């Protein structure tokens, strides 16, 4: 048997151990830090709404005015550039190697002076680049490193060429590279289109290696889009880099290049294009767009409308709260308006 004195000592020691396990006292662990607990009184609520309205409405007007100053020309050519005898079978026209894909047309006249740089975009509609199987058909490891050239496990069905060697870059995203080309002229004078620095710097330096070169590209069993120069590294293949940043929506624009000269009002632009890309199989459409830019980017009324809408709603709510506070004032902190007090007294809350 253990003496009573020993039990007492054991009990004291176990208590001391338990006590030692307790966290050290601090204001943080005891949730005693100072905290801000604002009380949203009617005055504060009205002031917040008025401030938001005063700030947002001028921003909305500025964004709308900036968007209105953007000059944009759009020309849809997918149906216009199909020969008359192929009107009922555009797919056969675009898939045939014997048909001439050259198409020369006049774009709409310039409505007002377009100052350089003028951005050239191609727009495709009803093209689902965000499809899960399409987006996954690529190898980012292969694009970044020479040592990962054989990393093609996610690139089916464009993994290997006919000779059994891996395709670089592999996958459906690269394989479907846009291959229509554009040449512009005004008054029989050719306008140069620059393709330098049309991509994100981070993409050129981080995602696409300067030591990886296209190999066996478009040598698989399927007929794809554009071809790549095998002597140029992927970091300098800017058309490819632009294309491989896949779009989230079925209608999208991608940057084709820049025009570094001004265009005057009423100038008529002649465009000579190669209508190579097959959008006819899935009933899509193609357009070429010339656009200037402002401090908010291209032409976009949505941003200005959103700011005006939110600012206007805030001012409207502020006015409503002011009228309610003046016409039907309610004492702040009056407990008689609590639901259990109203039910007990049979009272009714007036809004």
C-alpha cells in the first residue's frame, strides 16, 4: 500500500505537470487585443453611400469618355472570302489544298483619325478554347525545358510524329494555331505590321524557353493550323505564345500585331488576307479588327456603365435613407424594436 503522504506528493506533481502544459498568458490567446467595433449609425451609412457615389460616378464618366475616343474598325471576312461556287460547301473549300485562299477586300473607311500604335486583332466566335479536354492537351514542362521534350503524356492525340519522335510543342492547343495572315495598304502604299513584343514579358521569359525549338511540329496524323520555323526558339514564336494563352469565352480576340503609323479620317484600307483557318466545320466566324487604345485599353463601355450604375445606386440609397431618417426617425438602440419585445407587447415595427 502507498502511504497517504506519497499520494499527496504524486497528486501535487501531476497537478504541477498539468499546470505547466497550460499556454502562457498573452492578450492574443485570451482575445483581449483592442478591436474596432463600428456602430453603423444612419449618419455613417448615408456618408458611406454618398462617398461611394461621389467617387464612382466621375470614374464612370471618365471611363465612358475614354472608351468613346477609341476608334475601332471591324471586318468579318469568313463568308465574304469564300468563292461563289463553294458557298454551299465552305468546308470543302477550306480543306482543299488546290483552292486559292487569297482574298483582297476593302475595309470600312476610317471614321476619325487613328493615332499609332494601332492594334490589329483577329476575332473568332463560337470557338470553345476553354473546353476541358482542349485546355489539358498541352505540356507546359516541355515548353519550359529541353530536358522535358518527352513529356507528352497529356498531349494526346498530338503526342508523336509519324516517325515516332515527340512533337514539340505537343498538344491540340499548339496544333490548332491560327494561320490566317493579313497585309494592309492605304492608297497603294503598304502598311507594315509589327509582331514584336505582342506577348506578355512573363510568358516569353518564364513559360517558353529560349533553348526549346519546334521539332516535328504539324508532322502528326492530323492536319492542323499554322506551321512554325524550326530555327526560331519558342520564346520568340510570339504568335504561338499569344494563341496558347487560351480564352475563357467562346468569342475572343487575340493580338495579331501593331501598326506604327497614323491613319487619317476617311482613309480606305485595302486588306489582302489568306483565309486558311477552318472555322466553317463548327460554324464559327472570323473577323479582323483595327483599334486604337486608351488608358483603360480597347473599346469597352461595360466598365464605365458598371461604375455609373453602382455610384447611382449608392446615391439613390443615400437619399432614401435620409428621407426615412427625416420622415420616420427611429431612436438608435431602442430595445422596443427588438422582435421579442414587439411580440410580447403586441407592437408592430414600422419601416
